[in-house]
C-alpha cells in the first residue's frame, strides 16, 4: 500500500494567502458611504452634460469595487478550514477562524477538521478458523490534510466508511474468535491488542485521504446466528468439563487427607477392599450433584 501511495501524485496541504476580513469590511463600508453620498449630492445638483458622464463612470467603478470586495468575504468557525483555489489550481489552505478575505476570483472550499465519531454497520466475517462472526467497530477520525481529503479522493466521508469495513474484515480474518486452550491471540480475549492493530490498519488505509484515527474499538463481536447456538453449547460443555475437573481434583485431595488422618490416628484399620469401598463412597458424596442420604450401620463394620 505504501508503494502505491508513493507512486501517486498526492496533494499536500500548505498555507494560503488571506487577510483579516475586518479591515476589508471597514473599507467596504467607507466606500459604500461615499457612493451613497456621491449619488445623493449629484441628484441635488444641476450638473452639466460633461459632468453626467464623469458621474456615471465614477459611480460604476465604485459599485464594481463594492461587488468585488463583498465577493471576497468568507467566515471560518473554529476547527474549520478553507481550501483556496485559483481557476482550479490549489493555492493553499486557510485555517484562521473568524471573518476572512481573499481576492474575489479565488475559489473557497470549506472543510471541517473536527473529530468525527462513526459506528460501522454490523458485517459478517469469517475468522481465522472459518467460523462466521458478526463485527462492528467504533472509530474516531479527523482530517489532518485538507488538500488530500478534498482533491485525492472523490468523497472522503464515503472513503472512510469503505475503508473501515475493509479493515474490520482484514482484522477479523486474521485471528480466531475464541481459543478455549488460551494459547492464541483471539478477537474476544485480546481487545487491546486487536484494537491497536485495527487502528494501525485504518491509519495506513486512510493516509491517502489525509485522515488519521484517534481511537477505535469493536462495538459488536459475536458468532453469526447460524452457529451461535452450537457455539454456545460448546462453551457450556467446556465450562462443565472445567468445573468437573476442579471438583474431582478437590474430592481426590479430600479423600487422601481423610485416609491419611484415619491411618495416622489409628481410628480404624481398613483392608484394601474396605478402603476401596470408603473411597468410592466419599467420591460419590463429594462429586454428586444431589445431596446424599446417609445410611446408619447399626451392626459391625463388616455387616
């Protein structure tokens, strides 16, 4: 992508000549007042024929000057810029807020350089393992080069939308959605790392349009509807297996401790058969999902 960008003739923003509009506004008002006074004074006099021609020339020039001065005014709000052109040729960008003025034959194209917050539509992507997932991203972007945004792409806002979708698809297909063994980087388990990579991908893609990305992240990340049920059952099964494993490990430890204490304190002497039966009973009690009902042995140990 970088090579293709360098091969293109990209526009670069530079400062444009412009002046404050307040000084020109004062000049406009003075010239307007003089023109009105000139017309009123001439109307109240009895001019000669030669004076009429001079009046028409001076009045026409004054009106033309008023039109030219008024055509050069434009206003910029904070975080707004204006690209100045001369007969289609880019002459620079004015970023000074307030009332501004340039020559009336100069073109002015305003563009916002404020931060924009955009939430993309949900799109379906196949992750690294081919599982269909749904993804959506939130992106905070802004224009940093007005010349590139206006003249290197046809519609920079539509360009941002398309590149966000392309970047989300690229990142989504680069990693698995989930990894139950926790041995890989996943979309669901590594939000910070994947979000940083998405931002880097977007910055590279939007550089052509003079746009940077301040912040981005996923607002929606889930399995597609056609496999959501199966994946949910899989997750539940994995959770049950993990819980059972922990339960059995704890039960085995408790049985070992019980047998060791019985032998240490000489509470009862058990042969191998009775020891196995005791282990079985303890495992049933500790690992069973329901409460067990005790049976009281009123006879001897072996009855």
